[in-house]
C-alpha cells in the first residue's frame, strides 16, 4: 500500500462545504435506530462549536426507502424532495445538510436530473404548488452530515478528551471505514475524496488518532438492498453481503468500524449477531464482535460524551472492550437506565456473541 | 422498436441510464446481487438495448429484475456511463404499470412493500417508524431491540429523541397538515393510483389462493424459492 | 539554398521522416523534448508480433540521421506563421525559419492512476505496460516468482469516463506479447488476460494469440476488470465478470499489468494551440481529410505523421512518416518554384 498515492487522489476531490448556517433534515433509519447520534450531531455542532443548524418539525421522510423499494414513482419522490427544499427556502436557508445517505444520493440524483431535463423540473415545481402551495427552490449547497463533521474534525480533535489509540500499547486503533453506497458511487465528485477512496471518514479517524484499514471488500455494500432486507424471505441477500465483508476484514483484525450511512451500522452490527448465533462465528477478540459506530458516536466518544448518552447500549455487539481499550470510563450499572435513573430491565444475553 | 421499449424510454431513469452497453461486465463483477442470485445486470442492460419487446416482456414477468438491491455500485464503474441500477428501476416501474409484476414471486412482494412503507409514510411521515418495526418480524434486530421495543418510550426519551411528541426532534409526531401535504403529493404524482393498482392485484391473488389478507401477507413476507440462488 | 524543414518530436515518426527528407535534400531540424531520441520506442524492450528488439529497431532509425540537426531536451517556445514560412523559437535559444513543419508529437501514455479503481500508485503489485517493458529491459523483475499475473486491456481506452472512447489499437497485441514474455520468465505462473474484444488485426498477430494459448497456456477472460484491492498478504484481489459464462469472477494475483492506452501528446497540443490547429473530439489533431490526406493539416506547409492524428502501430507510423516526407517534398516544389 502506497499512502501517497491515495493522497494524490484525495487532492483531486475537494468538495466545497460551507462553514455554517444549515437547514437540517433527519434520517428515518438514523433517528429510529440511532436517535442519540442525531442528538449528538446537533449538540456538537450547535453547542460545542456554535454553529447555526436549523430544524423544523414540518419536514418529513424524503421517501427514499419507499422509492428504492420501488413503491412510489420517481415523480412522487422528487416532489417530496422539492417540498423539503422549499421548506429550507421558507425558513431562510440555502445550505442543506441531511442525516441520511439514501437521501443524500437521491438529492444528488434529483438535482442532476432536473439540471438535465428542465421540463421535468418544471413539472415537479407545478406538482409542488398544486399539492403544497410551496414555492420551488433548490439548495445552494448540499452536504451530508458526515461532510460537516469531516469539516469540523480538527476543531473536534482540539476539544477531544480521548484519542482513537490503544491506551495499553500506545498504538493507533485499527479502524475499518464503511461508506454508504449512495454517498458518492453515483457522483464521485459529490463526496469528500471521491468514490474509490472516500476521505470523509478516513479524515475523521486520522484527525482523532486512529489508523485506517484498507481490506479487499472495503467498497462492498453492507447488504441492505432495500426490498432485500424489508422482506424476510429476501434477507439471505442482506446477511450474505455483510458476511462477505466480515470474512474479508477479519485477517486485518480491526478494532472498530465507523460508518456514515444510517443503515450500515445497523446491518453490520445486527448481522454479526445473527452470524454468531447461527454459525458460532465471531469476528472480534475473545468471542466478541467488532463494534460498529456511527461517525457521530465516534465524535462523541473522543469528545468525552458518556457512552450511554450516545446510545451505545442499543448496539447488539458490545462496545465495552473497545471503551476499555481506549480508556473511556463508563458505569456498567447505568447502561440500561432510563431518564432519572429509572431501571428498564436488561436485554437477554445472546448465546454465542459475548 | 417495440411498444414496451417506447414506454421504457419515457422514463427519465432510462434516458439517463442507457447510453450504449459494451458488454464488458464491470457492473456484474462487483454487483452484490450477482454473486447471491442467478443474476447478471449486464445481460439486462443488453436485453433492453436490443429493444426487442418479447424479451423485455419476459424480463418484466421474471424474478430477475427484482434481485437488484439498488446500491448503485454499478454506476461508478461503467466505462460507457450507463447506469444499470437505474435501468432496472425503470423496468420495475413498467412491470408494475403493466401488471406483469404479479407473474413472479419476487414481483408479488410489491403488495407487502407498498402497504408497509407507504402506511408508515402517510400515517407518520417516515419510511421507517419504530413502533411498526416489530421484533417479531425482525429477530435479527437482536435481543437489544426486543428490550427497546418493551421500553420504547423510556429508551427514546433517554436517548434524546422526541418520540410521538410535538415540536422538532427524532421520531417526533409530524403535524397532520404536513401529512396531508404528503397525501396530496401522492394524489398529484400518481403514487395513490399506483398503490391502489398494486393493492387490487394483490388482493385478487389472495382470493385466488383462498387466503385472507393476513395469510397472504405472511406468505409474501416469508416465502423464498431456492431457484433464485446462485449456489 | 536548401529549404528548412522543422520536425517536432523525435520519436519513430519524426526520425523516419527526418531521414527521408534529409535524403531528399532538405535541411532538417529535428527537436525532441526528452534527453534521447526514440520516444516510447526507446523505453520498450521487444516489439509485437515477432518479438523484434526495440533497441535494434531504434538503432536502425538512428543510423539514418547523420545529416539531420537533432536537438534533444528542446521544446518549442513559440511558433507563428509568417507569409510563406513558420518562425519557431526553440527553448535552446535557436530561432528556426522553416519552409514546412512536420508535427510528429505522437502520444502520451494514459495516466493509469486516473482509473482509481485499479489502484496504480496505491497497490504495490500494480504496474503499467511501460513499467513492465522497463523491467524487461533493465532485468529488474522480482526474483521471487509471482504465482499469478494479470493483464488488463483497455485501461483508459474505450472508456468514456476516462475521457477516451477510442481504441488504442496496440494494447491487445502488446498484452498478448507481454503475457507470453512474462510466462517465459515465470513458467509456473498462471497468466490471465482480461479483455473486451481481442483486436489482433495485423499480420502474424493471430499467430501470436494462438501461441499464447497453445504454447504458453495464457487464460483469456472476456470481461473488463472492475476493481482491484489488496489482501492481507499484499496480493491483489481482482474482480471481473467472465461474460462468456455470465458469472462474477474473483482472482487473486501477485502482479497486475495495466495496458495504458494512447492519449494525444500534451507537448504537441500546446504547440497546436499556438497555431490554432484543430483537434477532433478525441483530442488528436484533425487532418484536412481522413481518407485522402491524413498527413496534411488545414494550414499550408504544416504536416502530420504518426500517432499525433490517432493511435497507430509502429509500422503504420513509419509508413506515415515516409508519406509525409513525400507530401512535404511536393509542397515545397509546388510552392517555392521561383527559387
């Protein structure tokens, strides 16, 4: 591996990311499975870094999962997207940041299709007026929330309490980065670092002290596949693709995985549990799995947030061995408590996965 | 040039997605579906570019077009700027419009997908909504999800979400006025009509099989013939 | 007084044209940007289809240049059209007043690192066709025998995304030649060629293909390589589709050779821009007529030879150089009769 070669490619993909003033749009999957990640994103950007990140309760799903499961027409999803953009304009913003990668890819695709086919854009604008009485608008800058954390990575590093370093050996943690397929595979220039060697997560990990691992199936999809997961009978597709990735990364002995797509951490985490329970195979040390994180969780950890405030208790792969490795303190007794110390019982323990 | 091909060409995804295929196989080489299913996206693009309606009709009736996971990894690699994933999306839409989707096992899954996803969107404003994502149907979501489900309000509250409550925040209650706008978008853009057609076809099939709607949904959710697999 | 002919580019086209114009009685000034004459030929080891030595071929071309003024490590600093001639200021300070100019700027090899998914400059075992020729010539191939070696055809050719939809013409034959040669060095290695169409169009080329299959056991896979990655033990995982069996294919290799295609020479294009010479969509210069007058530009007295008007084999290039010399001779005789 020649690191300099990657640096040359990264230099070719400089994405313009405005410093401040964003209209924030949530992700169906991230808010459902990683609600604390979105809370952490807003807390870091607004309260720790003093940025203006605006959210309105009136925005909705972009319809992306329904669209990529082929259950709504292209015109429908485009009009929903136009509604989101119109809300941005209505609240006085021109920079749009979304939490979801499926949304991000779909926004890129939609903007590109509108650019190429102005008559379609016209039709969508009419649809929007007919259905919502909103004025058509397009964002000046479109970024994914991981682009913003990438942008702020050095400020985050300067406020960090922990580094992605093994406290016993002093060695950088070995980190696998997993990029959502819809981040830049369709439009390499829209992603930080392009499509083949995206830099968005690498930059964070390097800024926070870790070391990135490049393994053969790095670029492969986590296996969501929309309908290939949503229908139980199709889930073999989903787990077999996750399985392929883990078999490929296993020899590199990663300490952790960082992701930027909301779905991927769910699948990479949960399918490890299924593989362990059905085949007895685990990929981490001593019968543990490899813990999988959102980038917000990793940013939160290095900044010293309480792991249970970050929602790490809702992962199926236990995170404690990694917290111990870094030296992040946590109180096991508080893991499953609700607000104000209310005890909520504990999840059952898996048979195989520790 | 055939009539089905003409209809396909009205789809912007086909206009954007089909340049001219050189049959090099870079799409299939990295396709997550190609290793798992009996599936070759290159062949699909080639069939479409031949513009032969009888072959296109066969595709629309087949399981083949439903194997793709829409990851769009194929888009990055094509040396001719084709977008196999988008072509497949256009084929799926046409399969639904023509009713051919009912002729394959994977195509018939549309009934359940349409029902689940769009009831989430129209009732809650989200594609995925925690209260309708059941551990029972998603055991792989883990024992931790079983625990979340049991303690849903407390867990989301603990994690800074705003579950089913007013104002902004994660999994908040989206105001009815906004949900009404989504419904009007569905009406204006053809989604409502499409969903009704899929529903009608599915219920007819259930009747034909002598199944209640619930039994039919259960069948759609779980069934999987071994004929789909590559190995 | 002898007429001055300026030749831009000291590769095979420029050299062969220079020798012929010299023999026809002209005062020939040949400039070359590199240290030595020969262009890509000087960097090659052996030539398809028969494995002729590149050095011997270059020596034969060089031997004819005794009457030619050759300036190496020299560029055109500026060039402009006068009434009936061209005024060129060279980077070595010399000014040339030329009655005719021959552009023989040839091609640049496609920068293989632009096909990011192949990992050239990132993964250790990935090299180009030119790197392999250099290793053959300098005998610097690794002594530890690789177990498996792959050749990727069409790298930066027939690729709209890479900015070059055209076929580079020589890569198929080069790949098959190099595959046989590497098999001679490492007889136990498995050798694969990943191709889209095998364009073995020239005399003896098909024989080379036959030999590769029958004598060397080269495996030909009809599928373009989609991506390359590095394994734990520094090997290369290569993904393609075997399109003849409609199956995705993964092969683990130790060495991967990218057949970088032909792009218009940047140095040639910068001269072209000074004279407003037109290029076609592929970036190569446009001739006044692609059928009848491929050596003529649209400017009187300005001619082309070789790969500056599109990918060519070495024999094609040499033919064009000779015919360009004849065109130039005719032009000078027609236009400068009074002197």
